[in-house]
């Protein structure tokens, strides 16, 4: 398994300090006003704060760090005994429950949209591909963090297989869960730079075992330079697009359609 440990950053490095400052600014607004990326509402103060920082943090991250600059990785001794589940913990659609009952034997991950080579992969096929294991910290806008060990296939490897078209700008993750009874399923997106980042993986393992249902089985996105609401769980199919105009609310994600900023880099 490829860990790139020789390139691993320690918690004291500058990118981690910048992450703490961003989260500290959010915390200063008050945890009760955030309501987590797990509530329908968001205070105007939070919207204003995120709106002012979105372009600044995106520009700063892209100017200061290289495209492959790594988020901090941690030692095994720092892994939380239980990785905190959040949001949906067991989608109740019949299709998803059938997958759970079969231990995901019938699961297929489809790539479609702006690709030259549309493909479909079983979970077994994904597990047979070169994998990456990384111990990273999940930072939620609720104000909590949790360190876990994730194992999965590097998304960039799959993108190489499906061959994005020249006008593909975003990778959209369509999910099985309907958060808070929404009629439309959860979805999220990344641009091509973050999608091809070496720490962006589709995780099927957590803390040395199979990814639990509560944490997003069979596949969960891990984009380690992003806040937690970007980490889509229960990924069912992936679409490459030029823009978001035809997808749900048109802003690139479930929470983005409800006022959150699309850029959540930290």
C-alpha cells in the first residue's frame, strides 16, 4: 500500500497551523450558529464569513502550495478508537439496503459524463487496484475533529482509466443517502486539481477494517485538503461535467445548494 511516508507532513507544519486558524475563525462565530453542515439553516454571520474567505483561501492554497502539497498525516497512536459518524448513518432506500444485505457483492461504481472511456467497477475490482493508506484528520464545521486511518483507491488512478474529456472541469459524486428526508440524494464535487490530488481517495477501509455503513460503505470520498462536508459518503456513481447547471440546485453540492461555499479548502 502506498503511503508516501517519506513525504508525510507532521502536525506542526505550517499547513496544519493554517487549518487551525481557519477552524478557529469559524469557532469564534459560535458553534451554535454553525449548526454543522448537519442542519438546514446557517446564520448570516457564517454565510458572510465563509463568503469572504472562500476566494481568499482557494487563491492562497493554490498560490502557496503546490498541486500535490499534502495535508498532515499522523501516527497510528493518534487514531481515534471510534471514528465519529455524522449525517446519514444508514440510508434506507431499498436499493441501498439490498447492497448491504449482499455485503456489496452487487455494487458497481459507474463513471459517466465527459469521459472518453465510461467504465464500471465492482468493489472487488476497486480493492484489487493499487491502494493508498493515510492517517488524517477530519475537520467538521461543527467544530469537532477526528483522526482515522483510511484505505482506498486513488481517484486519479481511476480518472486515468476513464480519460476525462478536455472540457471536463469537475468531478461529481452522486450518493445513496437522502439527508434529512430530502427527495434528492446527497452529492458533492471537486475540481480536477483536488480530484487528482494524491491524498484524494475513494476509501473502502477504515482503521484496518472494512468501511462501516455508518461511515459511508461501500465507498467514501476522502479529499484531505477539504472540510468534512465535502467528504461524500455512500458514493454510487461519478459524473464528470463542465458545470453544475443541470445537477440539483446548480451549486456543486447538497450543502452548497443550501448556502455553503463550494470551496472548502483548509
